[in-house]
C-alpha cells in the first residue's frame, strides 16, 4: 500500500513474476524472458535483482512471503 521506487529491470522482473504468479520460474527462464539472453550462461544477476526486490517489497526480506526461492528450481511469486 505504499509507493516503491524500482529500476526498469526490477519492474520488468516483478511484472514477469506477477504474470506467472504461482509458477516456479528457473533462473535460465528469467534470464531469457526478462534480460533477453539467448544462450545458456551462468550469472547471479537474477539472484541479485531478487534480493533488491525483496528489500524493497517484503516486510521481512530474510523471510519473504511473496518473492520465494525454491532451492534448485528457481523463483515463484506468491501474492
């Protein structure tokens, strides 16, 4: 219920997660769909952006309620 300033990429990531609410999205899928990467690369970019989004949106970023990590699988938005 409060305004939050997001970077363009944070906004794109959040919008994609919301569009796929309840789905588990792999890091590779997010890199392809949000960042436009066409090849399989290893990067922590998604992880870093998820941390930034949690810090801005979650009441307790260390125990997130909405932006969830599914270890070994990916991320999911539950909201």
